[in-house]
């Protein structure tokens, strides 16, 4: 390189110049440079770092010895700016500090919470002049760091943060980086090769020599550089023949291997300690060399040979291939000895995790002490949110475990960590290996539960149901055999059975299998509360769950007198929403927030079976809030399914769609295919209400493509309902009647009883419009039976509306007025806006047909305005058409204000309107506070407002 020039890289330098300009101007960018070793990626990265000013620069380099250590690369990258973490939301700050080893994690952290913290911290660092993050040798970056960086890179938006990555073009790196823009850094042409050879040798090579050497090296800059040092001046100028073969036949690694082999033995030993140590710590490397009986000053010979750079705080190999060559050139015994001494030194320094890894590398066979230390390191990585790296560590611990039972447990832990880390294939492999070894009944039940959870998240729900039920029956049988009776059983064993039954009920609910729900309810009822020797009562969470499972089974069996009181008792025992952020838990895994959210989701299911959609919506929304406050990002896609449904049921179609878009992104990132189907189905319904036909069909068909083969009756039913609702809103009444009626005959795996109930009002309206009054009356009778025990005004209003449509004309108007009166009694008028507008529209239509146009117009006007605010285009057009027919002139309405916002802007606006601070909005949406500010800056002018108070009034 002469000055700012890098030989043969004009196009790459132009691309980097544009990249840096964008960052300085406040844009967020990411770029991957990939190529073979020696292609010049690191040189280009250094060029970008040197020319980034005034932007700040952070750097990190992946190292093979640390590729399994969670957050090792992030520690390098973020160390200079970790002091800015105090500006982050509390949950993100604590997650970052724990991930970097600066604090103990308060509880097991989700990997996405750390990722959100990384995004926020990078945004803070970019606040003044922008930020360039340079990550070299990405192929060796630990999985936890890679996940966090890629999460952040996908969300750079007007933050002035750039991520520049250099990586070898290997399959794992290409797969991990597939979503980011990339440039291939290939070999140089003859002109570029001539520049490299001339710069290295100090003479101009002959054209024929350039051609031969370029062909032999493939134009690889590093190989050209090394070749120029091995050829004489006469050979380069063509005055002497070139050696045959050229001294690059085994590539650059071969050249380095030969150089290292010529070094003194003490130098090679010290280099081996440096290669295996991984971080370049001079103190540790010199101490290890001394224990290996080598002179640590022998490293100076390696520096003289151009192998390493000896810096005050780091021993740095000049190229990663040199490190690899040192490793390859040592005997296995020499490598084990170096690992053994490094482990001892790290233990003395209190670095338990690195010591455990070196001890494992020094092991020659199973060793429980080594395995236990390594397993403990894996658990610490998992607690910090480094699940993928924890899985690798736990898998190695299992390999070194001599006892089959202990090995099976460690493989079980490996499977769980791999799944949470986004590696389902590794998880299934570890789970299968654990099953082969496990013999203890409780462990077998736990393995079955984990396998069922995997299946329920991304596979066939019917298979998951079978696995859960079989495991529950085996665990219950074991409890009877060991304890003699349910009454005298062990509380912990019963809790395992109850957890398995709860999972089975969740699977049955996903399928729509009411017979299985009845069976599960009976088993839960048989699992009576334990009477332990201390006389302690059954844990409240266990009692709640047993009541819900038993009550749901009883209702599906038709035993309302038994089921309704159980569900009412369960719901009555829940704390009010003021306690959500503090609600504790005690049974089924996870922390307090996870348990609280799970109970609220069960409460939503119970309320649905009681026919109280409004209560179900409230519980679902609360579960979403708890999940956000608790940092439950891994669980969040599933919780957002219910939160998004709750918003839709509460007339918030734009926000519901925004929540589902967020959930869809997270579900795809975490490989939760069945949650993907759930969010697609909800998006289809929201699109149907808003009249977005193409979107509705696309979402519904994609949801069905997952739901049908996976036996997800609930999601298939919702997607099919969306298509029927679309037809109804667009006035295709015969088609709507056909689609909505088909929901009632779809069996488990293709439909769902809750969808049949939830679609009844639309089914009645479609049947009446299609001229099938008998079907309308039958559907109304069904709704009356389902809602017989409902106490909420909204449930009774919905029934009155259906009765009005199916009634004789003389009764219809009175029933519709009754429905509106009941909806007026609801405490949350915003939540009932859609139902009130639909009811007002029907009442206005009926009055107009009776030639009572003066009475009709206020109801039609109210409906049109409400539909406009909700963005329900087809329904607004229908109401305005009726208004015109009633003699009132109505022009084209302006677009609803909220319809002008993006999904991200709407999520932020809604939380700000609720009084949430920018920091807390950032924490809940996994953004940086500056990103929240950036979006609010765009929201205010779109809505024509200037303050948070106006925003609150607009969204109230």
C-alpha cells in the first residue's frame, strides 16, 4: 500500500468510502467482506478504521481458541464504551454487564435481551459523530457475540452505526451472515499483483514472472507478498529461472509451517503457549512458557522472524494462519501439556471458565472432575444468555462424563441450551443421545417434556400431545409405585406430572382436540393436592393450574356445573394488573415474569371458554406487558400471539398488526415455526378488517401452509376465518357464508372450537345476508349455549346482536338497541369500538330499510366515523354508502391518522401515549432510547401534534 492506496482494490475502496459517508451522515449500515485467507480483508478493514474519523471506531477479532466462550468477542468490542451502559434501560444495562462478566446475572437471561442491550449501547456510542464497528475473522466469533451483533445490525435505523465484518468464505459464516450485504474479496489481477510484488521486493518484476506467480498464487495478496520474499531479484526480473515448483504450492499456511519449523525449540514452545492461550496475554503466555521449561524471552526470535508482534499488552500473531500453523506443527502431547499449564495458571487467577476449557482440552478420556468444572462453566454461560456457546460447552462436558446417568442429564441440558440458542438440529441430536442413556423415570419425563416442547414450538402439535400424555402417564405411574397413593405422594413428583399435563393441554388447545382436553382435565382432577409431612398447603400456582385444567376439561365434557366454578375460582385468585410486574412464581420453570405471564395466558384461555372475550383480551394484553417488563424475549413471540389477539379483540387493529409483525420477526429469528403461523394468521384477520385483500390472502395462505401439516387447528381456523371475514367485509356474502360455515365442521388440526365461537357473529351476519335464516338461527342458538355462563356486558351484547339478525323484523330493532346499551356499560369503551360500530351499522341499516332515515343517520354516522378511526376501510365504505342512501352527503374521508404510521412507529406511539418513558419504551421493544427518539421525531409531524400529551389524547 502506498499512502492511501491498496493495490488492485479500487472498487472495494470506493464501496468503503460510501459506507463511511453513510455512517457519518447518520445512516445505519452493515457490510460483509468475505474471501479466502490472505485475500486482504484485514487490510481493507484497517483502511476503513483509519479513515472513519470523526466517527468513533470499535474493533474485535475472532480467535479460534475463544470461539466457544460466550461473549468473548463482545468483550473486546465493547470494552472501551462499557461506561455508557448506565444510559441504557435497566434491564438492558444489567444484561450487558452480566454478559461481559462485570456483574453476576440476576437470573437466567434471554439472549435477545443482551442483543437489545448491545444495540442500545452501540447507538449511545454513535451519538456524537457516528460509530464504526470492525469485526475481523468473524468465522471464529463466539455464537453469543455473533447473535447479538447480527440482531443489532438488522435494526440499525438512523443511528449512525456501521458494522463492517471480515470473514473467510466458509459455509457457517455465509449462513449466519446471509441477511447482510456482502462483497467477495477475490484474487488480484496481474496489475495488482505487480504492485504487491514490486512493493515487497523493491524492484519491478518482469511481466512473464508476474503472470506465472499470479497464476500460482491465484492473485492472493498474502501469498504474493510471501512469494516475493522467497524469490531472488534475478528470479523476479527474469534473469534467472523460477524454482520448479514455485514455493507456494502448499499455500500460505505451508510457507508459515516451514518458517516455524526453522525456529529454536524454546521459541516454538512459547509460540504454542501463545497460540493456545487465545487472548494474547503476555503475562500468562510467559508464565506458561516458563512452566513448559522454555525461555519466555525466546519469543523475541519469533518477532524477529515476522511471526508475532510483541506489544506492551498483547502478543499478536501477524496472521491467523500463523497461529494455525503453530498448532498444527505441535505434537498432541505438547498441546495437552500446554493446555494443562494454562489451566493451572487460569485457576490461580480465578478465571474458572477458561481454566475449565483448557482442562478439557488436556483430558485424554472421561473425567468427572473435568466434566463437572466444564458443565459449571456452561451453566454460567447460559445464565448470561450465551445459550449456543453454553450448549457446546455442555456437550463437551457430557463427552467427558463417565457415569451414564450424569451424562444423560448433561445432554438434556445441552439440548435445552441449543434450542434456546437457535440450533434445533443440535438440540434434537443431544436429546436423542440423552434418551439412549436415561433410565431414571423423572429424567425420562423431563426428556419427554423437552422433546414435546420442541415439537410444539416448531413441529407437529399432535406428536407433541402424544409425547406429553405418555410422559405424564409414566410419571404418574411412577409416583404411585414409589409413594403408594396420590394423597401421600411427593410434591416435586406431582409437580412434574402437573407440568406435563399443562403442556399437554397447551398442545390440545393448539390442535383443537377437545377429547384430549377432557382426558387431561380428568387426570388433573385425580392429581389431588399433596399433604406433605410439614402440612404446607398446595402452592397457589399449582392450585391455579389444576383448577384451570380440570375446569376446562369439564366444560368440554359438558359438565358446566363442575367446570364453571373451578374456572371462576382460578380467575378470582389472580392478582389485579397492578401487581403484574411483581407477580411471583414457583413452579414450572423460568423466573417470576415467565410464571406470571404463563398464568395470565391460562387465564385468557379460561375466560374464552366462559364466553368472555373481553376478559380473555385483558389477560392476553397483561401477559404481553409482563413479558416485556421481565425481559422474556425468548418467550415473547409466543406471548405476543396473545397480546396481538387481545388488541384485535379490543378494536386495536393497527396495533395488533404491529405486535404481530414484531412477533413474526422474533419467531422467525428464533425458529419458532408455529408461532410464525400464529402471527401470520392474526395479520390476515387484521388485513381483512382493513380491506387489504392481497395481504390478507398472502398471510392466510402462508399461515395455512404451516398450520395444516403441523396440526395447528387454532391457527388454521383463524387464517380461514380471516378469508371469510374478508369476503363479508367486501360484500361477497355467499362466499363468506360458505367459508364461515366450513369452520364449524373442521376437525382437530384444521379448525378449533374457540374459532367457531369467536366467528359466530360474523357467521350469523353472513348467513342472513346470503338468505340462509335457518343457519343464522342455529348459529345464534350455539352462541347462546356457549355464552350461558358469561357475565360480561360485551358477551351479552354480542348474543343480542345475533338474536336481532335472526329474529323477526318486529324484534330486531329493540334487540340491536339492547346490544348497544350493553356495550355502553363496558368499562373500556375503546375496546368495544368495533363491536359498537358493527352494531350501530346494522341498526342504522335496519332503520333505513324501515324508512326511518332520520333515526338511522346518527347510528350510520357513528359507525362510519368509528370505522374510519380504526382503519376498517370496507366497513366504513358500507356505512357511508348507507348514509348517502339515508340522504346525508358524505365526502371521501381523509386517511386515518394512525394508518400513516409504520408498525414500529405505532408500537412506540402507543407506549408513549400510555405514559411510558423513552428508556422504558426502548426496553420493552428491544430498541435503543435514541431509536425511540428518532421515531418519535417522525411520529409527531405525521399526526400533526407536538407533545406527548397530544399523543395520549389522540390514542386514548
